C-alpha cells in the first residue's frame, strides 16, 4: 500500500502540472528534452513542499523519468481527447509503475521474487488448482507467508502486494495491464444497493460542486454531461465558448482534485463515531504483519 | 446496537439515489483521485469481513464501509471480490441450467400484462392504470435463488444496454421495480433480448 500512496501522490502532482506537456505530446507526439526536464523539476519542487517517506521515495524515482515519458507518448493525441481526464490518469499510473519497477532493479529482481512466490503459491494451492488469480488464493498465500516466512523481508506479505506480483507475472491473470496501452477502465464505483449511504454522496457531491467557483463548476458539469441540455462534446463547448482546451483541462483537473478532497472530508465525517473504537485495521497498524 | 448515523431513511435514500445516478460518472472520477490514507489497514481482516458479508447475512462492519469510502486500495479489493463472486455465480447458473438470457419477443405476443419464464426465472410486466406506470418483477425459483450467494445483486438488462431492474433480491428470491423510460417495455422487447447478470 505504501507504493500505491507514493504513486498517487506523484500522480496527483504530475496530472495537475502536466497540462502543457500533455498538449505538446498530443500535438507533436513528443516533447523537447528541455520542456520535459523543466516539468520534472516543477513536480520535484512540489513534492519537496510536503516532506515525508512517500515524498522521499517519489523524489528518488524522479531520477529516471524516461518510463513515464514513454507511457505518456504512447497515449499521444488521446491526452487531449474527450476522455483526457481518464486517459491521463491511466497513462501516468502506468508510467510511474514502470519507473518503480526499473528503480528497484527492474524486472530481474521482481522476477526472482516472483519465482519464489510462485513456488510457494503452487504448494499452497495444491496440484488441482486451475486458477490461482483470485483474492481467495492471495488471502491464503498472505496468511501462509506471515506464518511460515515471517522473517523473509523479500517476500510480499499483504494481499495487495501479492496481487501486484500476480498481475505482473502470472498467466492465470491474463495480459499485464503494464503491457497494454489501449485500455481505459471506468473508475470503480461501489455498489449502491450494497452501500446505501453511497446515495448520500450524490448530495455531498452537489454540495462540494456548489463550493467551486463558477468556471470550474461549469467545466465539471459540461465534461460530465450534467448540464441541461447536455453538452455532447467538450471540444464543441470549448470551440463555441472560445476556451483554450489546455486551460479547460487544467481547470477541470484542479476542480476534480478539489472535489476529491471535499468528498473525502465529508465521507470521513460520516464515520466520526468510529473514533476511539479499536478496529481490526487499527489493531493491525500497531503491529503490522509487514 | 452500534449507532450508524450515516444510514439514511428510505425517502432520503431514494431522493439521494436519483441525484447520485445523475452524477455517478463524476463520482467515480472524483473517488479515483483519492490519495491512499497514511494509515495502512490489515487487508487479511478486510477480505475476511467482506467475504462474510458476501457469502452470508453479515452486514459490512462500519470500519469496512469507512475503508471502502476512504481507501482506493480497499475499494479495489472489494470490487475484485464482488467481480470474482459474480463470475463464479454465473458459471454455477450455467452448470445448473438456470436462464441467463431471454429470447426477443414477437410483436403480436406482447400484452399489457405479461409474464415470461425460462428455466428458474420468471419476469412479469404489469401496467398499472392507477399510476399509469409499468411495474416489473423478477422471481427466481428456489433452486436458482439458492445458487446465488446472499451478498450478490441481480441486474436485468436488454440488448440495447438499458437496465430494467437491479438490486438485492428479497428473501423469497424476488425483485420489483418500476419502469422509468419514455419508451414502453413492449417496444424494447420487440427489438432486444433480455439478459441477467450479477454484481
């Protein structure tokens, strides 16, 4: 989870600061070395403003940012297309994961760990197992590793980290997301019927939207088709209103980040009554298995 | 009984749901920009709690609901567990011969009050003169119902992508809803077959 936190800290800054870079890549397929270096320096400066283990890790990764640049260049014109907000996030995450993998010794080191993990996984699953790419198997494996390999720091210990290894190396899990530049998944939404309080989020979101200034608020409504009548395309709207699309997406991304912070604060407020109650996860964070 | 101040009453929920549906794509993007909280959680404990909920009648503990709301990693695990369970249930239904698809209907076979059945599944359409609305109900046979883990939801969709019904089954294997489209269900049925999936 530590990696995911680092990745998301970097993703937030890169997407927020990358407007010109995304536009240059969309227009020309690439960026100049000078523009790229200047961009990475701006990202580093922002990360330095919030010191901590995740920022330190992020800064060390920026030493070789080529995988990120390649991932963005692979997305090309789609970085400024109708799905730009989703495409940018996916491309940046993919590039950052490749940077991380390169920094920790590349696939050679991870492949070595995978070799051992694969062996243990097979013994845990038994000879008849047909598909090991399931959370149920990762759970068994995590429990086994905590019990029988507690002192081996090279092996993963959490379900989430084990899942990352399987996604990267195990054929049962299908093609690795890191190898594909095409897919853009719709971000996950919890099931309404299962989490009825999700309904409240609609109201929370409206409240958070109303706190945005006029322009970012209307850009969000336009892009997510919440206007009446509905705007059929962001580019059509920009053309009609004479708005530079680079500016549109910059303002939109800032607005989405602000909405994310606002909604998270409101969601945390819903669960204030849990404060002081020692939950399973709190007990674990005092004595983590990894 | 632990108090759950975040729970809504029925009317509040329906009003908020309508608003939530309109903005669900935005909500998904906003949640996707959440940063993982600094405090890690025990994913073994989390997976066990979600599994108890999906396979039985246990409610999700408040702490699990909080994590699903505030941690992208927890959400991703939760999503994957649901998807895996839905896949297993679909395979089980196929093995046991329960219907997952309904044929397109001939125009002259459609009536104002209609009922069509296939192995293990019955769908009823009823036009209420009083409310001037179509009502839809799904009823599973006991065998089909027992082949579904209690935590899964059911969705009836037509070939054109319109969702007819979705949600949790009641304890008798039924699910009801009202028609919300301007097009009549008869018109849709003429052009599209219906299918059932789980989520």
